[in-house]
């Protein structure tokens, strides 16, 4: 009889604990939301500890990124003002937000409150969307997980109209005006990370894409056009922000893209026979056959020597740039001009280059032009270190632009 009473008492005590140790609740509030297209709204992520001392909390909230776009996520008062943030990230391209924080010290809270708030913008015109909490972890001051009941939310877009098509099309051209047949055109919505490849044809330089207004694109969002020629030799990236007039017109029409000519380099390259060689002062002209941007000059040295340029100046047609050597230290073969300059095709520019040691020299007949990569170069006069004058002695150099 005594054993029976003892068992009943134990069962009773266990029952009391089962009743008093309720699971903590985390909820999306309001739990049911009706919104209109384009509307902005806020949801709360609330926690009711149900008597469980709560020290830290984290969650991931999933949503339909076709219908919604998260704009911001902010800390709530639930865990107090003096906390340590663990995560606060928005991934619209994945349709989720992540949040987490923990208290300082060694005590938790037991009063219900708002853990975080999330601001959304409605992008879609119709549909329903679950606001689903996942990867929820609530811990007590000992960092032990607290049993948690999760309550998700549901959203409905009301009074919506069917989405309308938004047409995007245009033509792609090379820098000389020629048609770029069968271009590759990738279009990205920089605000939502939506990506599409436009339709093209091997026989035309035309591209087209049909998007959905209110789903894929709305006024104020920016489309990035990444265009590449079939052989990959030309590329162009252009951004365009969609205006309300584009929406009213039903699309972006005749959005033509032209490749820009890439700046080239001017390079005589090393001659087959750079001898005889001697230091001195070179004067002459350069006529590019393509647009060249430059801020650096490299001098080819005779093998086993320290041939280099000590001073260089290029001027004419609005250009006046110079460079000075700083000794045999670091990248001593290359000099940096005082400015970045552009040599235009077909225009003539003067050069003066003073060399040291034994630079490589290109030998041509007097007054003869030398065909280099990027244009022609001619020597008008070379005075060597002994004062002797020559024509047809051209310094072996390279002009190019170094980024950064």
C-alpha cells in the first residue's frame, strides 16, 4: 500500500512539472496579413518564454522572393538593450533573413516581447506566401536549448491585377558601327538579383527579353546589361534604371548597346639584333593606329646589362607627359609618367627618351618608319653618350596603362 501511494505521489509531481514547464513560443505576428501590390508592411518576431529564462535567440525566416522583398530587419526589445548581435542578414535572392542575438552577463529574461521586426515591400500582384520560421534556437543562461513551439505567418495579396508583360529589346554594335551578330546578353535586376538571358539569333544583332511587371521589374529598379560578342573579344556592362514612363509604355524599346574600343598598347618589341647599342638621347615621333592609354614606359635592355630609360617625355596634340628614373631599385625597367595620357589614332606625337647603360635599339634606314604593335615610330635624331649623331636609331620600348 505504501509503495502504491509513493508511485502516485511521484506521478503527481511529474504531472505538475509537465504542466508548469511549457515550451517557449516564437511567432510571426500578425499571423495572417492581407496586403496590396506595392504596399510596405512590418512583421514582428515575438517570443513568449512561458516561464523559461531565455538568454539568446536566433532564427531564419523564409519568404517568397517573387512576391516580397525584405527591406530591413531591426532588433526588438525582448532580450534588452545591452546585447551582442550574432546575425542580422537579408538574402532577397534566396528569399530569407537571418537574425540572432545574445544577452551579456549570466541572466536571462522571462517576459514576452518582440525579438526583431522585419520590413517588407510587396512586389507581386497576386498570390499567397508563408512567412516560415526555421532553424530556431533559443537558449537559457547555461546555453542549453529551450524546447520551442514555432508559429508561422501567412500573407495574401488582395485586390491584385494580373501581371503585365514588360518588353526589353535592342541591337548590339561593334565600336566601328558594324553589327554584332548573335551577341550574348545577360540581364540582371540589381535590386532583386533576378537574372535572365535574352533571346538572340546567329543571323542578327538583335536581342529581346520579356519580363513581368510587378514580379520581375517595377519602376525604380535597375537592370544591368552584360553584353559579350560571340568570340568573347568585346564586352560591355551598362546599367539602366527603369522609369515610370517605361512601365507605362510597356517596356524598354530600342535599347541599343555599342561596344567601346578597348585601349591598346604601343610596343616595338625586342628586335632580332639590338646592336650596336649605347646610351644617349632619342628624339622622334609616334603615330598610333589605335587609341592608346598610357601611364608607363618599359625599356628593353640588352641581355646581361642594365639598359633602361632615365627620362622620357611624350608631347603633342594636347599631350605632355614625362617620367623620371629612380635608380636600380624595385621595378627599374619601368617608369611611371606624371599623368595618364591618351594617344589618338592617326595623330603624331613627339618623344624624347634619354637612356642609360645598354638599351636595345632598333636600327632602320634614315627617316624610315618602324611598324610597331599599335602604330609607327620614327627616329629624327639620336645623340649618343659621346656626342655623335645618328638617324634611324629607335629605342625598343613599350607604352601601356597600368590600372590602380
